[in-house]
C-alpha cells in the first residue's frame, strides 16, 4: 500500500490525463472510403479522391456555392472563379400595384439584384438587395420587358468583361471585381416574361417543353396534366403498366428525356429564327413562330456571354407553387363552390378518361354520389373550429383564426406564409381523423415533400430521394383526384427537387424575400402622381444615409439597431476559467420572484446540474468505477440509480478532501450545492426561442410553453422528451464571483413508446398522450438545452385520438446551417503599394482605417461609391395578391422563414 502523501494518480483516467502532454502525438490521416488513396503530403488539401472521385467529406448543401450549378460555372470559367471576390448575382423581378386593389390600375416592375457571395445568414437579406431598374407603369410590360432590361444587360456584360475597381476592406487593397448573373427569380407568369417560354397552355412546363403530355378536357375546356408523371418513374415500376387507376387502357413506356442544356436551347432558338423583342421585325416573326412551339421570343439574357453555360437560368418559385397546390387540395377537400376541382363537369368527363364508375351521375336521381376525399358539413365545422383555437409560438405564424368563415365553412384571405405553415405542418393533422388512409397518406406525403424540400440544408442523397419520391406521390394523388384537379401547378413539383439539387437550398431562390422588399419600395411613394420618381429618390436617400452612418465612430444615432426577434446579446464573460454552465444563456422575461426550494426540488436541481456539467464528468467516471469494483454484479440500471442517490454527497466529500488536492474554486463551489433561495421568472429568451410558463402563457394569443430536449439515462441511447414549462428558476451558488445557472422546471409527457408517445413508422409524425406523465421525478433541465415545440390537438376530439396531441418542432430563427470548411487558411492583410494613390482617413465600426483612392479619382469632394457597408435591420411587410388562375405576386407580412440573423458586412466599390 502506498503512503498517504504519495503523488500517484488515483485511477486510469487520471493517469491518461497526466501523460497526455508527454509528447506522444497521434496523427490522423484521412483516407478514401474505397481505399484508393490517403490525403497526405501533396494530396492533403484535396476534397475528393483523385482516382475514383469520391468526396472526402459528407457534403451538405447549405448555400448555392455548395451546389453543382455554382461548381459547374467555376469549371467553365476558371479565370472568373480563381478570384474568390468576384460576385455572383441573382435577379428578381415582380410587379405590384402601388395604389392598392381599389385604386387606379397601375403595374410597376422593380428589378432588384442580390449578391450570393455572402454567408448563409446574410444572403437574400434586404440590406443586400439593390434596386437597379424600375419598369414604369401603368401597363404591364409583359413580353416587352426586354426593352427595359437593355441598360441592365449592358452593365452586366461590362461587369463580366471588364469589371470595376473595388476596394477590399479586409485586405486593404484595390482589385478589379467582376460579376456574373447566376439566375432570375420570379413567379410563374413572370417566368415567361424573363425566359421567353410561354407558361400558359399545354406546353407551360419549361422543363418538359415539347415533351409535355398535357391535354384539354372535353367538358371544362381546361388544360390538364393528369397522368403526366408516370414517365418520371423507373422503367420497371408497376404504375407504368397500370391501366385502371390512370388514363384507362394506357400503359406508359416513354421516359422523361431530361432537362435541356443551354447549348441545346440556344440551338433551338437559332434554328427557329426567333427574334429579340428589340429587333425591328420581332413582333411579326415571333407571333408566327409561337403558334408552333412554346417559345414567344428570344430572351435578351442570351446576350450574356456566359448564359448558355448555366445549368439553371430561371427558377421555379416554390412559394407560389406550394400555395397553389395547397389551395387546390384544401378547396377540393372542403368542396368550396367556385374553387373546388370536383365539379359536375369534372364528374361528367371523369369516366371518359378513367375507370371510376362509382362516382358517375345517378341516372335515376340525376345526383352525383359523394366522393371519399370531400369532408361532410360536420367535419368541416370541426376543422374550422380547430383552426380558430390554434395558438403558435411567438413569431412562427399569423393568427389563422382570422381567416375562418364559419358561416360559409371556408377559409379566406390566407397569405402565402399562412398556406406555407398549413401545408407543411397542419394539413396532415387536420385531415388525419376524417379521411381514409389511402387518401390521407398521399396528401401527407406531398406535405412532407414540401417540408423537406424547403429545409435550410440538404444532402445530395436526400435530394435524389425526393426527386425519386415526388413522381410516385403525384401518381398516388392522380389515383384519388379527378383530371380537372391537375393544372400546371400540380405538375411543377416534379421538377422542384431537381432544381434544388442543381442550384442549392430553396430559400435562396424563392419569392418570400423579394415580396417583403416590395413593401419597402411601396412605402417610398410619397407623390402618387410621380410613382417612379418617389421610389428612386427615396431609395437613393436611404442608401446614402446608410453608407454615411458608417463614418460615425459609434454609428449614426438616428439609425437605431433593431434587435432580432427572440435574440439576446450578452456581455462577454471576463473570467475565461468560468464553467460553461455558469455563463448566462439568455435573458429573463418579466419581473422576478423569489422562493425557497423544498428538499425534493433542491436535490433534483443539484443532481441535474452536476450530471450536466462537463467538468464534473471525470468524477462521475471515478465514482462509477469505484462502485463497479465494490459491487461487480450491478447492471447499468442499478449503477444509474446508485449514481443518482449517492454521487452528490460522494462528490462533495471527494472535492473537499485535502488528500485529493482539488483546488479549482468552481468545482468546490458546485460540489457544495446552490443556495436554497432562488429567483423565478415567467419566461426566458434562449437559443433563439421565447419561452413562457404555463400559468403566464395560458391567456396569451401565442403558445410558448412547449419544451423538447434530447434525453438519455446516462448512456449513448438518446430520445426526445416532450413537456411543458412550469417555472423558470435561476440558481445561485455561494461565494464570489457570482455564479448562476438557469433551469426550466417542466412537466413531462410519458415517453414510453405506444403508451405515452407514438411515432408514425413511415412519416415520423409524433403524438403524445396528454393524460399520461413521466413517472420519474426529473422536473429540471438546463435552459440552454431546451428547444421549442407546440402541441396540436386533433379536430373533433371524439375519435381514437381524443387524448392525443401532435408534436410540431420549431426551428429557431437564428439557427443557420453553415458547412464546415476544410481549409483553415489565414488571409494576411495586404496593403497598397501604388505610390500614386491618395490615402483617405476614415472610420469603419470602431476601427480607424486608411482608404485608398486612385490618383484618377477626384478626391476634392465626396468619394463615389456603389456598394457599401450596411447595418442590418429586419423588415416585415404586408401582402397584396393579384388574383388569377395562378397565384402571382404578393407582399408578405409574415415572419422570416430562413430563421437567420444578421451581422455587419460590406464592400464598397470604385
């Protein structure tokens, strides 16, 4: 036995910790999964195998730069991509009515560009949208919009060929910046105006083009894309041989040939002899050619020298497609007069295309039988009453109850974001109790398709799976709904996964940010007699004021910084040695209260803090090792129980035992336990969420009480635990410096599978039983561990799910998926070396910098700038809808969908 004053480590863990710094390093070298090579030596910086081409890292597509379209462009133009500061641009165009729906008819079309050379949390933000062109009203320019785009195209060609001298503030040097337009973003009618391909008629699909199988219905005379999706299925799929559920007696053997390349499209345009709108004879020539094909002009964008090389030139707008798909499903299921697709004409023509005699007109009564995909009057009332009672977390969605018309049993005035939330979150819950599974499942699948498609990050494998699943989903819908249901909007989803796989996440390429920007432009109209002039002057003044604000040492006091919703900006912690658990994770809401913890709460709170403090984990290992030696036959469950009962007291004795030489102040403090008196609050901001206690939130219009954490019983197996927030408690530990930690006291639902929680095996929809609670007393979690959920009751509450609630998880606004970069290169600052340059002293943020002006510039007055540092500030907006057969343009007043926060970023030019 060793003497008491020996310095030998106590256990194996302490021994490993001691020898860790003895200079015996282990070098980890990546290798190809196929064992072709190792990433070592000259190959250490490669991102893919030089033999088989397999990617070195698991690629997540979080930004357009991760997608094939961006990389393909880099490969086609290496001289452009070699300068990482060259800019990639997106152009969006949309029209709006500046005088409201009841005012004078006036169509104004702003053209706005936005750069993509930004981090994910800054892309598509208002501060990085630049108004470049205003197409004047009062009439819609339609196909002649190219006339007004000529100055923009000329400037884009100049930016590509010559570039512009730009000052790089990070390197403190000038460089010649070039720019390239990646794609356009617009709704479906504007797609035709920008691309030259007609989006009306039976050739409306710009991907299928002449390979479309659309046809005109006999009775209604409308175009239908019914049975247009079997050609996207694998050749051996059984649906291809099905002659009953689709167009009767028809088998499909053709296969979709794929999307045409830029060279193929350009060759087609040249062969047909289409003219640009600005050509003298364009109107006559193009009108004659458009009768035989889908082209109605040669777009002016083909004048860009790189346009033909793009894999994607014009984006299908997911926002409006999703809204139209939802409207068709909801209006048909609710059988809303004038909007349902199940009309008497569709019934008359149904059996001319399909074999569905059970839905044909009764020749005796002249009535049409009910169809299983339509709700009855009682079911409609239940769903609408359920919608009126819905409460969402703060900033998640608008009040859908305002859209309910209980008298006419319908919903009205739903904006695009309302449809977005209902489609992806609520539709499967609303219809689950009332529709047969064979109908509910395809509707749920299309709902989950849009939910997955609009994720902020996706892998190539996930997108390929979506691309394979969507034709099957549409075919399943074709087995249910009549041919009149399937217009062009129901067909376009078949191409959305392909576009996401080629160009990157949807939220960089949809119309929500542009629609919000339109409201800001609209509010600049001070003189309604001079709409365009008001907007131009207002925009220039805003840009000049914003740029000038960065020359103030502390920023312009007249331009206050607006904090992001639910975000908290905390002071830096001075003590670097402070445990992470003691650092404030957020900010309390409301007035504080004080109370004393009873014994059971005190013990539970102290135990939870110890078990979730990383610095205490080594001592838990020591304790478990000792108990396993003392009781060799104990199983894991018994060891866990013993840890919960004895570890706090054992740890306190261990830490304060002088023989163990534990001198860390924070360890000694946390071992003694917190003070009995605690502060309590009604809510808390943390992790980008706003939480309310049940008592505080019960009478509010929003519901912020749902809590979810990843839990485990001290092993590797994790599962989700769902509950509601009862109380926010701030523990304080004795002695200075002040040490506090915030706990959520929650009431947990029973997590036992098939007892208190049920997960759908196919769709992973989670339900919890609202009458069953977790039978173990573990009420506390750290506030920093909590994420937010909300619980939806099922409509009616009389069926087998009357005691069950559906769980909907929420993603924080500030949560941004940013791919980890394999490169850790540090950019060294580079300074000007041109002796003829003029040095200008300026202030950027808190830093004094020297700006360099070329000797050719006029430095006697103001510095001419084109782009500038911008302080980020969020806007929301109202919506206007231009009603037509296809939803077109709106201005949203809904919360941000990309869940991102903003920072200062900028570059100024010339």
